[in-house]
C-alpha cells in the first residue's frame, strides 16, 4: 500500500477540506441549471438527463482509470529525462484505485474531490452542444474526457507533473499554479466545448444564408439565475478544497478564499450587467449570469494568492471579457454556443491563469511566474484543444454525435427520451418553415 | 485546412517544450517560448476560420 505522501497539516485543515468537498456538487447543480435554462424548452429534460449521465460516467471512468493517469504528488509516476532533468509526464498507478488507502490521506481526499471535478469539467461541453448533441454521444465523449484528457492535464498541474515542476526544473518561480481548477477543470472543459461546437456545427435556423445569427433565447432565465447562486456556494468549496490539497495553503486562508470567490463573482456579474445595460439599454440576464460564472472561473487559479482588491480587478475584467467574447464567438466566428461555455470557461479561465502570473506576489520574490503561467496556457491550446478535437472527431466518424434534422425539429426531449419536460407547452417550429 | 490549424497548434506547443528542454534560462529561451505561442495563435486563427460554416454548407 502507498503511504500518503502529504497529510493535511492538522485536524482542522482536514475538517475544512471535507466540508469544502461536500459543497462541490453545488457547482454541478449550478452549471446544470444554467445549461438547461439557456437551451430550448423542448430539450430541457434531455439536458437534465444528460447532466446526470455525465456526472455518473465521469465519476465511474475516473474511478476506473482516471486516477491511474492523474496520480498525486509523491505517488510513483513515469518520467522522461530531457536536458539532464527528469520530467514527470504521467502517473504510474494501477486501475480501480488499487494500492491507495482511502483513509483520509491527502491523496484520498484528492480522489474524492476529483471524482466530482471531472464531472464538472464534463458538464461544460453540454452548454455548447445544447439542443443537438445525442445522449449516447455525450456519454462516449464524457468517457474520453474523464478517462484521458482531464487526468493527463490534471497530472501535469496537480499530480506533480512537468508543469508543476517548472519552478524546480526551469527556475520559473513556483511552477505553473492553479489552486481551484481554472485550467484543469474549466479551460479543459471550455476547449472541449469549443471542439464539440465545431464538430456539431450550429443549430438549424441559427444562421441565415448570409451568416447573420438569429437570437434563440434561453427558455428559463430563472433556472439560469438560480444556477448562479448554487454555483457560488459550490465554488467556495471547490476553490478551498483545491487550494488546501494542491497548493498546501494553511487552514485560515479559507476566509481569504471565500471572500475572493464572492468578490470575483460579484464584480464580474455587475460588470456584465453594466456593459449590457450601456450597450443594449437594458441589462441582459443571461449575459449577466455568464459574467458571474466567468468571474468564478477566473477566481479559481489565484483564489488563495491575491488580495481582495486585486481579485476585484480580475472579476471586472472577466465580466467584460465574457460579455464581448460571447458576441465575438457568435457573430465573428459563427460558433453556436447556447450556454456561452467557451467564453465563460475557456476565455475567463485563461484570463484567471494569466492574472495569477501578473498579479500574485510571493514572499520569496522569485521571478518567472508569468512565464510558467504562459507555458500552461500554451499547453492547453497546443495539447488539450487538438487532443479533445481529434478524439471527438474520431468518435463522430464512428458514432455521429449530432442528432438528425427530425430530432432537432421535434426537440431532444421527444426524440431521445420519448417525453417532454413541459408536456403542456407548444413546440415552436417557425425556423423550419420556408422563408 | 482544418488539420493544418490543429497541426500548427500542436507544433507551437512542441516548440515550447523543446525550448524548455534544450535552452538554459535566458532571454533566448523566453523568445523561443513566445515564438512557439505565436505559432499556436496562427493555428488557432486557421482552425477558427475553417470552422466558420454557413447553413448551406451544413446540408
């Protein structure tokens, strides 16, 4: 049996860690409500069902093989020797969590947290593939994410891998840092969401023949806004647990982490409301919700490292960035992303990672943190995006991911589940009528 | 062209890795890393442009 490499420093930290992890499922609740609310009413039941399947498959696949690839600092791993230094690239663990004591060690707490974090990462693409992504394809795609893409990158950041070693091996301050999962959870999920949106293509009726997008508003804004509040609760737990387990901060930092998380969400949400109020004369509820979540995503990387005033700046920039980015993807790049998943998770996450490099100060005054963060972002773009795209493209060759035209017309609820979420509603079909 | 975009993304990342492995800490290493990121941005632009689909292309 492997002895735990790092034990939580004392009973208080252990208790705080457990309580924090217990809050994490609320992030999943929040994202599920947001994805469902921003989709069409005729796909609402399908969206909720898909979220449940995603959480289940992600947890099981992570249990079977995910942790075997991800590992934890101090646990045996495969290394490559390059330039006279050893670079840790993947964990060397048996499948099914064998050889791991589930006894309250830091590694066992990390497994518990990761079984939900990987589900959160896998929920993100549901936002971009809404109203047209088949349930079976969602399940296969989730298995790919939870079984390979996520654990490999998470090993590099949280498992003592080569990105975490950049400080020791390359003299870049503390190496790539991400306490709460801006990169491992959100950018990985957001870039997978971009791959899915590209592979599926836009919903029928979304773009006219000259490429102009038509508005397909979300069917239930109350779900979306309630989801934001659930997400905030869960995010405090996610950021705290991640900071304790992966950056080793002391227990009293939980206050700073919670305050930073709230400030980032509040400043980003209000910025998005203000920007849309100025641009469209009235605040836009769905973009405000996107801004709110974007602030939470951006807060994760440096939640334990920045002062609240600095985190407010991070939140304000995240809120504005998400608002403009959603429009840019829709109008400029013709990416049909009903939930704004790419902007909220990938763009805001990258901003959070870079903000850590720019704003965080360390007692030892080591330089080079910004370069480590830039290399982490380069890895996300150069490894995670092509990998997610290639694996989902291959899946699409063998098992088409997009529902047929009849399924889109009927709605995913009737077509895939045989029953509607709101049977008393009228189905709107005007986008299928000839113009 | 879609494949070319992703190949450029991957190649840019390999440049970053090579810079880390073979160059000592210096401004040339930083320059090499930033050059790799520039290649990635080129790949991202190419990938994004090749995915701008009009409804008639969708079938």
